[in-house]
C-alpha cells in the first residue's frame, strides 16, 4: 500500500505540533511554579548564532505551513514573527494547525510530482523530494531544537514528551 503525500506530511506535522504545545505547557507551568521568568525561555538559545526558542517555533510553523501550501497548491498564509511569550508561541502553533487542517486531503493529490521552487527559483524539486529531503528534516530540526533549548534550561521534559502518546 502506497502512502500519499498528505499522509506523510499533514498528520506528521499535526502530531509534532501537539507534542510541542504540551512541552510549552510544561515549560510555562514549571516557570510559574519555580517563580522563574518565562521570558528568559522564549529568548533562550543553544548557541549565540542560533535562533532563540521563539525563532525555532516560528521556523517550524513556517516550514509546515509552507509545505502544506506548496504540496497542495493553496496560498501560503504569512505570519509575522512577533511572538514574545509562551502563550503567543502556542497561538502561533494553533494558527498553523488550523491552516493545515483547512487543506482538504484531496488537494495533495499529485503533490509528489508538483514542481516546488525555493530560494527565489534557484532550487527546484519535485514535491516528493521537497517533502522528504527538505520540509520534514527542516521541520524536525526546529522542533528538536526548541525541545533542546527547554531541556537545556532545566525544564523537566524527556523523550516521551517529544514523541507523545502512540
């Protein structure tokens, strides 16, 4: 049985965003319980040349909504990168999830063969190569980095939080 482009993308993004929301909830709760400033988490980075937590979540959002739009042929909504709190980051995830859920699965039919242009047309890939070689790895890079930032800052999360319930 073959998997569709929809099955390999949208449910994967939705699951990871659900897990990321739960991780952010734990971060907010632990910050409140410890009397810590949650703003420090939002601004935290693993290295000086890496994006902070907010940037990691914004890039995960952009990658997922961009993939959904490109692979289905619908317009990609633009979200300003203005989030500065955990609540705002959760809202960003919520808007991304709502967008992804709004795309009907049948819109992805033929998406594996659709030509995807990136970097102002300098790179062109078919939909399958784009999803498997760029969108999914890039999305998980940013989700994993967000997890790593929170873990590094002492938030009590683990692999089970990242993977979620099966």
